[in-house]
């Protein structure tokens, strides 16, 4: 599985940001979105790069990755 873009790796000028519970926080310039996540001590993770504007989630990357691994285990039936 390909790793999503995180923080400064995100190349879009504008992104839609959702929080950890997927509540819409709005559309932000990438610089403003990065400031928002920094103030929350979280990461900006691009979860739907093909949408316009790209959808990013405001969440700690470690927590995001843990959830991904748990979902993969469930799909495999482990």
C-alpha cells in the first residue's frame, strides 16, 4: 500500500480539511492548513488526492497508521 503524502509533501495549493472524526473543517490554503495542524500538534494527511480540492485529514500520523493496520488485519480476518 502506497504511503499518503504528509504535511509538506502535499503539493496542492488548496485543500479540504477534516478532523479525526471526519467532520469538515473547510477549505484552506495549504499554508493555513499546515498552521492549523501545527497548532493542534497533529499532522495533515492527504487521504483523497484525486478530489478537487484534495481531501486531507488532521490527525496524528502514528494514530492514522495504527488505524490503517487494524483495518488491514480485519479485512484479512486476523
